[in-house]
C-alpha cells in the first residue's frame, strides 16, 4: 500500500491506526505536496514527517516539489474558499500522482492521510480516491479514523509526540487570504536568509534539535510562547537624491514611513530626525565583531539575529525600536529614508530540557 502523506500531525496518528490492521512491512509513505508554500515550510513539514516515519518504522519516499505545475492548474481558482473547487483540484493533483507512483512501485492500493484532517471534507476525499483508483485500475482504502473521538486522539498524539503543528493548510492562496501572523512570518523573510523569529527556517532549526534530543534519549518539552515580532517590508535611503547601499537593523520602525533630514558634519554615529541612528560600517563591524568590507556585502550576508540585536542593544538599548541604518560612510548631505516595516505578535516554540 502507498500512503499519501500531507503532514506529521495527520500522518502519525493515521499510520498508527493503519498499522493496527495492515502489515506494516507492506506500507510505504509518500510525501507529495507541491502545493505547500513557501519552500521553507515544505521542508519543515517534510522533515517532521521523516522524523515521525522513522520512529514508526515505516519507509518514506519524498516526491518532487513540482510547485510550478501545481500553480498552473490553480489558474482561475485563486479566490475559491477552503473546501471549494481549488481544494478539489489540489486533491486530484496529489492523488493522481500517488496512483502513478503506486503503479511504478508495484503497489496495489492507495490511501491518503488527508482523510484525517478535520479541515477537509471526508466524503469528497473518499469520492476522489474512488474515481482516481478506478481511472488507474488500482485499489483504494478510505478509513474514517476521525470517528469515535479519533480527532481528539489525533491531537493528543501530536502533543505527546511533539509534532510540528502548522497554522495554515499549506497553499499560497490560503495563506494570502488569512493575512494572519503566519502570512507575515512566512512570506516576509529577508533576502539574506537571516533566521528570524517564528519563521519556517527557525522551526526547521528547532526540530533538528528535537531529533538530536530524541536520538540521545534526552527528556525535553516544546513550550509555546508569545513574542513581539518584526518584519522589514521595504526600505531605501537616498543621499543627495541618489539611492545608496544601506542595511536596516531588525526592529527598525518609522511611523510615517518617510523622513528627510540634512546632516551637516561627518561622523561615525549620528542620531538625527525622528530618532534615526546612522552608523558607519566600521563601527558596526567593531560592535558586531564582523569583517564586512561593504554595506552591500553586509546586506547579502547578514550576521545572525543574535549578533544584530547586540548591536541595537549597544547603540540604543534592548527595547528600542528606532531606525538604525548602517552605511559605508556617513557624510554631509541631504538624506531621505523610506522605511515600511511591521511589528506584530507571533506564537513560537522553545525547546527545554526536562
């Protein structure tokens, strides 16, 4: 049997129930979800499924991340609601691929852990499985493990196994329509790939630590916490009407999104209008203990967030949110800063040894 896998919260419980009635040695898990966006979120879910399947002793195959093909098929369905026509297309896209993979592997039956999700319509999934299995002349299985308190058991199991519990279904459209903290955290990541709070990249790092703790049989607990988060949306600095390379420190807020001022003397550090701090690269390197040769280089290879926040703390205090701008050199000129950023609350997790 080939079992299509969507996420560890659904699959871990589904596979446990399935193994109670099926020969585990004949079950192969198949993670095929090109609908998941962004790619960092896809990797996070795949890694947690790998962790789950390894603990359960079930073989896992990861399919191709064919996001462009999936995206082409959603044309005209962008504004469909959850459980609408776009979801039906998404089911078919993944289940057809699962059926083809099953035939390739010589498997006689397919099923999907999507059947476990309370956010999906069970009857629709059952019908899609039936129709697709008939099309490819293969058997299907559609057990309803939600019944009899199965959904409650599923979430209790996820908590016990400390699985990654995502806060949106996975696709770009669901994420875009929600406009929640998930939207801000997942789609507003910096180009320099700095790992920022409550991002998929941060969670990937967290769950790698979870795996290490499990391998060493160390007792641990994942605890949720609420944080004040931040994302830079866009920024530019004009010096004498020409845009110049600059680097904006994490936490920089400018209420009016634009500020113009004149600097009349050279300096290594300058505090100007609207509590804006200008810092030259030499000073930044000294505080951060880095060796960047230019602001442009700094922009594409930023230090860790921990180092960056130490610079903010040293300059204007740990709780400050004034704009701090790093430049190659600070010179006498007319400046215009345009800065759009967001401050918002996020839920994240902390790994603690017990």
